[in-house]
C-alpha cells in the first residue's frame, strides 16, 4: 500500500480542511489564524538568526546564504500544517475548492480570507515585537544589518515586480500545503512541505505573511522604513499576487483536474 495519497485524494483532503475551518466558531478560527502568523514568524526569525549570523559566508557565497535561509524558513509552515493552524496564503487555495463546488459563497470566501489575514498579522507582530525586538534578538550586528538590508530590498521594488513575485511565492506555498496533504506520516509531510517552500524563499519571492514579520521586525529595530512604505510598496502587491497564485494556480487548477470531474460523475 502506498505511503502517500494520490493527487485526487490529496485534493479532497485539502478541500476537506477548508470545510473543517469554515465550520469552526469565530473565536477558534481567529485563534488558529493568530497561531499561523506566529509560526510563520518563528520560521522567519530562525532564518534571520542563522543566515544573518554568517556575514563572512554571505560575502563570499551569497547563493549559499539564500539557500540556508530557504532551508530554515519552512519550519514555520510545517508547524502550521501539523498543528492545524491557519494561514491566509494557503487559504487562498483551500477555500477556492468549496467556493468552486458551491459549498460556500463569495461573501463567505472573502470574509474567511480577511479574518485569516488580519489575525495572521496579529500573530506575526507578537513574534516581531515581543519575542524578537523586546528581548533584544535584533539589537546587534550582524543580525540587525542583515534584517534591515533584507527588509529594504523588499520595499525597494516596483509594484508589478512584487506582485509577480507574490504569485510565484504562493504558487509554491500552496503546492507545499498540497503536497503535505499527500503524506500519510509526519516525516513525509515535513519533506513534502519543505521542498517548495525552500524553493520560494531561496528564489526571493514575496510572501505576504512572511513579510508581515520581516519588515515590521526591521521597523521595530530601527530600519529607515515607514509603515506606509511597507503597506503600499510591498504588502499590498504581495497580497494580491499571493491571492492569484494560490486561488488560480493551485485552487482552480486542482479543482478542475480532480474535483470538477468527480462532481460530474456523481450527477
């Protein structure tokens, strides 16, 4: 017997996760969204502390530093998946399934995504301010210099470039969640999620929830970045790109490949 689910079964598993979340009480949904933001921020903080603590390696081999950051960041999404937390970016794909199956309406789709987004933000700030800045993790170099440079590189881009990178990021993140639902054990889930998430971070794509940690953490620790610059030059275009990448390139595609066919067969 295979130790993983088929793509058809995996799509059904992913869709079922959205129905489960849809049926949660408002408080429980907000709580798991807060946890999801916090876990992603923990992954971001880990990548800063390790990759940012290797300036000598970064000068001689910047590609290796990108890979190290990419290899470490996925622990956040792995924690989200295994603990049943909620993440806006993966919801872009997950809630597309019941929307296309006509099990929820567009109003509920938008409401669930908005709640997830807002409480992901709360969770990321808990880590960025309380468990990073307030305890002094980002006060000293080389970590502060690394984080500030990283955050500044994210805001010093054209709107359209961030938007396109946002599409790429959430295509890969939602594929990571999709592949995680294919696994029948913890080890398989971790490996399946790690591969595409490592890829998006190493390539420098833009993930809105991750950026809710990186850029505010830089602002709290003294970077010359305003909140307005963060919102308008990074967060908004990244979010729009994430929505398209997750909802269309994963949600719509796999619904068409597997769920739409099942639906027609049952009727």
